[in-house]
């Protein structure tokens, strides 16, 4: 076992993890943060995307021990005092999901992209979200939602 000290959604966490566990497994199974989804398990679908030190990563490809000393954000941490962040709200306003399986990764990636007042254009948004597969084909609504947050139009 390795002791990992990390910050998850703003709270310090100490977790003892086996060397062969991925960050995805620890988030879902040890910490019960099941908003992070598992699908392919090999880094190809983006369902498991979380923010590691503010950067979107596929958590199925990160060993839990490598999260030591790092800051993690999952979809559970986005709402503050019961209020959704602007990307979450835009997804609801635009109906930007069907089954919702890709939604945590999409919302976290868009949140990271739009931080610090940056205003990406549609091509930059598409590029940022390109690694996340939406089986339901909700891409047009997802793009609409993210563009709305930038204040732009498609
Ligand atoms: S479950 Fe991690 S990329 Fe698919
Ligand atoms: S809404 Fe179903 S996978 Fe995207």
C-alpha cells in the first residue's frame, strides 16, 4: 500500500492505495465519487476525464499513486453551495445530453477551457472536447452549450 495525499474538490484527502490501482478506481471505489465514469478503461473514450492540477486527464490511465501531492477536481466539486457552475447550467439550458455518460468529462473539460475568462472560438472548443466520445451524438447541443458560456455564437 502507498499513502497518497491529495486535494480532491478542495478537501485534503489521505488514501492508502495499492500500487496497481488507477486513479479512476480509487475515485469510484474508495472515495465513492461515481460521477467519474468508466467505459473503455484504456484511454480512448474520455468518460473518465477529471482535472489534475487543472488539466483534463483520462483517470483510467493515471496510477493513483501518481496523484500524490496533486489537486484533483471531479464533477462532484463543480457546484458551489448547491449552485451549478455556468457550464453545468448551460448544459441543462441547452439539453446538451441524453444518457449523460459523457457529461462529466465534457463539463469538466469545458470548465477548464473557459477558466480565467478565456474565450475560445468554436474550433478551439471542438479541439478541446475532441477526446471525449458521446455515444448519443449530442455534440451539436454540447457545442451550443459551451459556446453560450463564451457569450459567442456558432
Ligand atoms: S474509461 Fe478512461 S478513457 Fe475510457
Ligand atoms: S449523452 Fe450519452 S454519451 Fe453523451
